[in-house]
């Protein structure tokens, strides 16, 4: 894709990866609207020259209203990035985790579907555009401490594949961004997390390829994406299961 001339909506772009990509698209010359829930950050971004819109991806009416605002700001919108996501540690032995699980599904999976559904009719009428969904390396190589997060990201991958097949021939492309751990609020505790700037630069280089790859895979996520193919899956899941020892009552044991 030509990253210098796009009209881009980054939904969930008030922090982390979303904000990094929004700024990089803006700096490359594209028009950008950032959507999110944090009014203070949206005000700051508006002062930087971004278009902004308040959106809660768990609320149907909020998504519809935000879609209309985005299209008022960018009538020729041709790229939608669905960045909204949350992830928390869960103790699956404790049924109290269900509230976190339900919230994670609502934001990560259903929120993605709500945003895609809101903008797809416009892109189809236009006959061109790109939808960028965001899964995770954890969707391919689970991190057992974040079980529902992994499940939702695996689901986003499957949904993206189906969406791409259903939109084939319409002029609307689907690209799936597959981040590894990145040094954002969510990934800051991981000593192996990629520097946000390095990650952003690598992603933009992938997006700028013609044609845009179906999966946007930075070098740091390849071990996750291809673990089953490479025969490393079982060993890596065992290693990652050691984090379960951080749960209450599990000290010294990942079992």
C-alpha cells in the first residue's frame, strides 16, 4: 500500500502500537483519524493536528456514531486499523476469572467485528481500501497466563482469514498485523519486548510493500507464528507456562 496518500482510521489509537502507527502514517503524509475512549489523550492528539473521535468498541451505538464522524472527517477513508485490545492474567482454577474473560472477548473479538462491520459497507461502495486487523503472536503460541487473550487473538486470525476470502474480488484487502511482545503498557514487563519505535518502523515497511502482505510479520514474531511448523511449539509452551507460578497459590510451581 502507498502509506503516503491514505485516509486512515486507527481505532484504539490513543496509546501503544495504535498511536505509534497513527503518527507514522501522519508523518508519511496520510490523513489520520484516531479513535479511542480517553478524552484527555484525544484532546492532545487533536492539538497535534489529528482528527479524533470518541469510541467504545463494546457499544454498538458508539461504534456507529464514531463511524459517521470518521466518514465526515475522511470521506475518502480507505484504511481502517482495528487496534482496540486488552489482556489480563487469569487463574482458570478460579471461576471469578470469567468477568475478565467476558470483557476480553467483548473488546478484542467482538470489538474487532463491530468496527469491521461498521466500515465495510463504505469500503465496498468505494470499491477499494484496506482493513488491518490485529491478532498477536500469542494467538499462534499461547501464553497460558493470558488464556482468553490468546483465544481472542487466535479467533481474530481465523476471522481475518474468512473476511479476506469473503471480500476477495471487491477491491477491499485484509491485512492481519501479528505483533509479538512490544514495549507498551501491556508488554512493558517482558524483558524481551521489542522497542516500540523499532516495531513501528518494521510494520510500516511491511505495509508499504506491494502487494501488502496478508500477514504483517515482523522478525520478532516469526518464532511464534511458525512454532508448530518448526517443531518448537511444545517446548515453547512449556517454557511460557512457567509464568503460571506468579498466580496466587502457585509459587514455585507452574502446574
